[in-house]
C-alpha cells in the first residue's frame, strides 16, 4: 500500500489534547486501539481487526549473505499492509471478562498477535529468492522468549536471594531483597537493549506507534506532520506495564515469605498469571484516570522508562504507522465500540 490517503479524521471530533512533561502533545481520550513496533513497521489492533504495515526494502538495497538488509539502515521501498479479522477470546465466555482473568486472556491474545506480526515483518525484509521463516521456527522463538523471560525476571532473582537467604534476618527482608534484585535486573535489561544499535529503528517505530495513536485519540487528521507533534510516550505502553508487573510481584509474593527452594521457584512460575492479571487491572485503572494529577504522578516512572524503549521517528516511519491504523479504521469505528469490545484493550499501546 502506498503512503497516499493519510488524512483520516477521528469522527470529525474536536481536537482533545494535553501537554505532557516532554513538551509534546498527548491525546486525552482512550480509544480501543493499540499496537506494537515490528521490523521496519507497525502493527495496529482494534476491536475487530488487526493490521501490520511494513516498509519493504528497495530492490537495489544492499543485503547480507542471508538476504537481509542492515537492521540499522532504513528500508526504502513501498509500504505493504496486511489486515486480518479479530474475534477477541474474551467474547467466548463471560468468565473470560472477569477482573484479573480478562488481563491474562488479553495479554496472551496480544502476544499471539504480536509474534505473528513480527513474523510477517521479518519475512518482508527477506529477498524474494529467500525462503520465508516458518511457523515452527517462530513457535520455537516464542517458547524460548517466554522461558528466557521467566528465568531472567522471576527464577534468577529468587535463586540469587536464596543463596544468602540464611544471612537475612527474616522472610520480610528476604522478599524485599528479592524484589530489589528483580527490579534491578529488569531496569538493567531495558537499559542494555536500549543501547543495541540493531534495535534503534524498532524503537523509532515504537515511537511512531505511540504518536499515531495519540493523534487519533486527540481527534486530529492522521498525517505524518500532525502525528510528529505528539508525545512518543503513552500511558498504556507495554513498557510501563512491565514495570507495574515488577512492583505488583512484591505484594503477591510477600505473604509467602521464604519457602524451601523448590516451593520458591514453583511459586514464582505459578504466580505469573495472577501478577499479570492484577497488573492489567492497575494499568486499566491508571488509564481511566490519566487526566488526574495523582494518576500522572503514579504513572510517571513507567512513562520515563519509555524513553529507553522509544525514539523519535521520522515522517516516513510515521506514514507506516498511519497506514496500519488506517487499515483498522477502514473496517471499524473505535468510537462506536461497546464496553464489551473494549475489554482487553488497556495494555496494547
């Protein structure tokens, strides 16, 4: 799809903006829209459709021996858009829409869509004579990523703390030390990946996704120039959500004290869905109160953390994000979404 036709207006609504601390505009309404940065592109999700827009490499761009362009170089070809229908899992049964449970379901659904969008974007960067990445390969990638995250953020902190657990005075101190180690590992991990050259363009597309959603939520015409005026930080970002997960884990695991090592590790794995569901409700609560000063204060650490996982995009990258959002808007109207439709849309930006 070309970059033409980027003048969509949000239901002719009057612009509704606020001025955040980073000096850029921010939409003050929450629309049931979200997205994710992918390789040279953006995935946008609505309540009944999701779409991924990817800028393809130009035919004359240099490639490596594997048929890929340098990840630090911009793709220079046309924008390709792929849209697919979506029926949220939360609509299958009333129990899946209950508090906490709906968060776990929504996050699992978002992960599935996100990994599929990443596969589409990765294949788009391959040369025509290169074979596509198979679903099996992506499945193994998903499994490895999940195991890596569980090991790094849950089992490793518990294991490190248990090594000198006998030297700690009581179970309360044990839990506090473990949580401090967990948050330190998380912040260190975010900082390290923010320094990786190969991911800088992904972070720029992450910023483009946020700016485009802000622009829509403010009711302004969707053009790259308008979107550029908005903040690259968004209160419903997954980066903020992950920080909330780290903090909520403190309160979930604290009552367990200092169990034996096998119960310690088992509790950290079994407790992940509960922590995710509770964190979802916290971020949902923040989103509903995003205009209130106390909510902005509580959201500030997560918003600041986004400065590591987002970068300022250029107009070409914003055009890609807009193309993805327009593919969603062409088949649905977020403003007309019911409360049932909006379930699970709080942690997808």
